[in-house]
C-alpha cells in the first residue's frame, strides 16, 4: 500500500478531525488555514511581540513571516463555526447539499465529475468543512494519478 502525498494526508486528517469534533474548534481552524493557505508559515513569537500586535485574549494568534522580515499576526477564519467561512473551502467546480439525515448530525454531500463525498458533523459548518477538505484531498489524489 502506498502512502498518500503529504498534503493529501494533511487534508484528510483535518477532515477526520472536523467529523469527530463536537463543536467549533479554533485549533482546527488554524490547522486548516495553515494547510490551505500556502503563503503562511508558522514561527515562534515572543509574548512581547504578541502584545505589540494587540493579541486578543479570546483568540489564538500565530506569528507569521510573509517575506522573511515583516511580522504580523494572523487570525484564521472560523471554518468550524461559520457556514460562510466553510463555504470558502469548497473546491472549485464542486456542488454540495446539506442534509439532516444521520441522527442528530448534519450531513453534506459534495460532488464533481467522478468525485462524490458524503460526510457528517455535529454542526453544518463542521460537516461542510470536512466535506470540502475531503473533496480537496481526493482532487489531489486524482492529480497524482492523472
């Protein structure tokens, strides 16, 4: 059995985390942001630097180098809490539908050409985020084969 490409494995792992989450999770939001926004890079930040950037106490901030010199704080979208944010993750050309058919969980079906994904989550935002990440990982898999 061959190992999936690293990015594909990351996206699939994040999809699984969304499916098992019981509610919005800012740690998952940040992991998604760093996986899908390739220009972001994590680095260590001092507490003084975070204070200077106005780091709010209610959110998680990471320091980010965008050009190797300039530093700024970055707030990830609330993918796991907001349908609007989750919709930004839907891969290009995919259609999707939201269902409430698996117990008390929300389900999303997402499809395009030969790719068809059905996932569930504890909220609509988590289900849509998981479906988008899984569809994106499958599209990467198609690209590797094609």
